[in-house]
C-alpha cells in the first residue's frame, strides 16, 4: 500500500538555500563548523564553560553559537575555535579530473 503524500518538492543539499536564506552557502558552512565544534566538545567531554575558555569566548556566547545564533561570527573565527578544541583544518580545492590541492588552514596546538 502506498501513502498519498502532499504536494512537495525535493530540495537541494542546502536547507538554507531552499528556504531563501541570504548567503546560504556561507550559512551552511558555518552550521557545519558549529556541528563539528559540538562534536569536539562531546568527544573531549568538555563543559560549555571549559570549551568556551579554550575558544576565547564566554560561555553564553558559545551557548548562542551552539544553538545556531552564529551570524555575527566569521567562518575564520569558527575555524579558529574548532582548531583550539584540537581539530586540524584543511581547505581542499578540487578541479574535476585533477589532483587535490590541500591548504592547511589551522592546526591544533
């Protein structure tokens, strides 16, 4: 038995673009970085206060970032924060059919 689904469209891979958010690609990248920040906090069993201290933020600021309120934060700042939690970050540039060019962006200290 098949279900009758309401009329709908299958969107692309970027929810922000699908919903008309300005600068959707940048917003998606920030969301992915914040997701990795949360993963690192969980992996290291850090409190928000401890993670915020490592990242150079206050706990309320980190809480806002983790709840998706990160418009005031640059991609670079989020990458630095992720690096301060022990992640190495590389930027990969690909040309179809050719080898990757990897650029180390931030290394964990």
